[in-house]
C-alpha cells in the first residue's frame, strides 16, 4: 500500500471515529457552541445585506412557482387533519379560553368602519331588498287574511277582518291586491332599508356584540371538534385547496406581494440594524442554552443511522482522496 493510501485510510478512520458514539455528540455540541459564539459577534449585515435578501426572496417567490406535487402534499395534509378532527373528542373550550375568545371576537366586532361598510354593502344589495320586501309582504298579507290577536281582543275587529277576507276571496281580487301591495312595498323599501341599517349600527354600538359573543360561545363550547369536522366534506376541502392553488399561482408575480415582501425585509433590517445574528436568534427563541443539547441529540440520532454513516464515509473518502493523490501531497510525502 502506498504512503498516500495509508494516510488516506488513517484520515478517514480518524474522522469516522469522531462521528460515532459519545464523541459524535460531544463534537456536535462543541461545534454548535463555537458557532453560537461566532454568531453572537457577527452582525447580520456581514452575513447578508438588505438588498441582497430582498432580491433573493422576491426572485424566489416570482420565478419559482410551487409545483403540482406541492399542492398535492398540502391537499393530503388537509384531508389528514380533517380526519383527525373528525375522530377527536377535544372540546372547543380546551383549544381557546373564554377570555381569549371574547377578546378575539371583540377585535373583529370593534372594527367599526369595516363592520359598517360590510353592513351597508349587504343591506343595500338587491338580494337584501328582495328579502325585506318578501318579509313585509308576507307579514302584511298574513295579518289581513288570518285571524290574529288584534282581531280576537278588539270588539268588532273580528267581523271587520272577516269582511276583508271575503273581499280578498272575490275572483281576481287577491291577485290585484298582491300586485298593489308588492308595488307599494317596492316603492317604499328604501326608507325601510335605511332604518334597518341605522338600527343595526346602533345596536352593534351598544350591547349587541356582547350578546353575539355569548351566544356564539355557548354554541361552540358545547361541541367537540368532530362536530365541526362534520360541517366540511372532503369535496369542500378539495375545492378550497384548488382556490388556494389558483390564488397562489396568480399572485406570485403580483406587484403588491413583491412590495409587501420588500417592506417586511426592510422593517426587519431596520429593527435589527447592527445586531448580531446570535441576538436575533435569541429574539426568536433560539438560545444556546436551550437548543444546543436538543439539536445535538437529534443530529446524533440521524448521523448514527447505517445509511447515513455509509454516505458520510463515501463522501469523506472521495474528498480526501483528491488531496492525497494530488501533486502537492505527493511532494510533501516525498
């Protein structure tokens, strides 16, 4: 065996010994500690500049669309979550506390401008006008045709209502009355709609939000997650994933998305200008004391797997062999 071959084998053996058993964990922890110490003194700007990160992120989002297989993975995951929820006995109140639920609900109901715009849009829609017209029409007609509390309590009113009923029952009379009543409601519906809008705004500004929150909580807290899973079918999930897919594909090159990404990165660099990478990691909860042992343990369990060890040995040998067979190494050994 040549000198170069002997040194190669000895070097590979040495490296593999450091990547097995207790030495592996110790070496990983040592390297991670040294890495964290270095990150504690190196500013973020020395690793990557703001403009470079913006360019990388914007181009990554714009030029590399998600593949069909990615959406299939998301779809399978959504179905799996749905199945888990359908078989779960977890109560809604164990997921979120009553206090947090109230706060969350009040945040949404407290957005007065948004709430009023939504209310106005709904109330002034043709569908709402048709609904109110139908309710008024049906109520007025039922009041006239059917015997009611007013007719029973007021002397003589019953005979008067009976006369009205007989009048409407005359041939062609009911159809004509229907048309006139419908036209009257249609002509005056806008005033009714404006009144209903003012009423809703007034009630929402008073105690109605508390009533809505209470009723919603009472309903939700009584049910398990399996109950809510029943409301969504597998077809619904597929439809939602398709909408999500189309939305992502459409907006990847949308200028507003590019602007949002740019603003987020600029804000990040503004807040952490001059700060070390280690400081930023701690801000996000990744501290040396808490995470090095966990990372070392996880890495050890992976690196000790036979296929992984075989791959590492193969790559070590391939990399070192180039050096030991090089002219420079040959000159040193000679």
